[in-house]
C-alpha cells in the first residue's frame, strides 16, 4: 500500500527578492573590523592567492595592522544615531521603499550583506520560511566582477546546496548599460551639480579598482566600467575631457586597473585644475569607499596639491531615481513570476 502523500501547505506560494550589497563590520571598533576583514579577505574570489600563502599573509601581517586604520576610517563615517555603517542604513531603506512598490504584486523584499550581517544564508532561509518558492537574488553591482557579483551568487547557491526542498532561484545580471541606470546616473549628477556653489572644470568618475591580472584572466569588469562612462557621456552630451574615468581602492603591491583615482586627483591639481567633482557610478549606495576614501581623503589630496574646490557627489542611494531603477530591474527579472 503506497505511503500517504505529504500534506500540502495551505499558504499560497510567494515570490522573494533579496537585495545584496558588500557588507560592513558590526561596529567601528578594531575588533569588529578585524572580524569583518577576516571574512572578506578570506574569500578566494576576492584574493586569488594560493590559500596556504595567503593564510600566512592575512593573519601574520594584514590583520595585525589594517583593522586599526580601517576602524578609524569607519568611525569618520559611522551612522551613530543607528550605530551602524551607512551602507547598512541605505540598503535597508532601499529594500523598504522597494517593498512598498512591489508588495501589492505579492513580492516579499528583503536585504542582506555578502560579508557581515545580515547574511545571505539567513535572509534566504527567512524568505523560504515566509513561503517564497521563487527568489530573485539581486547583487547591487552595476558592473560584473567575480569578486563582487559572482561571490554573492556563490553564497546564495551554497545555501541552496544545504536545502532538501529548494526554492527556484534567479540572479540579477549586471546592468552597466541599462538605459534606466544611465538615466538615473545622469539625473542624479545633474541634480547634484546644480546644488554646488561652484562649477567644476571636470568630473572624475571613480570606480572600485580590480587587480589587472583578474581582467587579464577574463573578468569583464573593466570593459563594463568603460561602457558605463561612454554611455553616461553620451547621455549628458559631454566629451571624455569633461568626464574622466579612474579606479580607486587598490590594495597590495600588484598592478591594478588604471588610471588610479588618487594619483589622478593629485596630477590634476598640479596641472592647474582648481575645481572638480567626483562621482562614483559603480556604487549603488554610499559606503566607506565613497564617504571616507573619496569625500574625505580625495578632497585632502586634491587641496594639498593646489585644488581649491572639491565635491564628492552622492551615490544613487535611496533617492527616487534609484528606486525607479531598482523597480525596473526587479520587474524585468521577475517576468513570468510576477504579472
């Protein structure tokens, strides 16, 4: 006699959407930053060095010195009212505002961080427990890199590997050339530049850097950054002298994508440029790299070498043009799951 069928849940299935960004330490003290950096820099997608060699370098050198400096940097931009990093505050707000737009269609919106909390594993399981049998994982990186987009997808599928009853999963592809993304960048830049009390002689578009070796191995990141800038110039009607492409946040002794942002800021000031603005199109939300590295240290570099007027333009964050973009991307990728 056949075994009785398992009971069918009375809950109607739901569709989930998980927004994912890089992550932040739980606090701005040295110990918290050390724990965060250990997780981040232990990812073989981020640091492509043989594990035994990297284990020694990471634990004997980097984690004994870098956390203190990074903790100081985090303390300069920390959201003290909520006791969290700005990236956490903004990503939560993006998810809440997007939920208001998508919940009428039965979409459950949540958010997670690739490193730190809340983790991808935690929030995917929470979506599944909420009845979501189909989930879109959305890495908030416009330009694809194995060290960013791919590692988010790795973590999502690792969670599924431990599940007997898996939800269906889709992942958001890069959107570096999506017209709605380009329009959002152009609208935000136009709005932000109009608020300045000076007119920049040029604007620097700074993207997070990547070791050149990663690109040489086939990573499409550099080409996608260049395409974003090309399309943004065309949308604004600017030439390449008005909008300059650079790469920031290099780490270690290896060659990274060039030109370097800090070197470019120094050279521009020494060449006689006195007024500039910097925009960071590859970051969906303001974070340590935009608020401390670009806004604070970038401004110091430019002024110390002769510049007089400097502005770091905000990311898209949770502004209306950002929410239009996120809703557009979500609805595009949820077709067939959501009417």
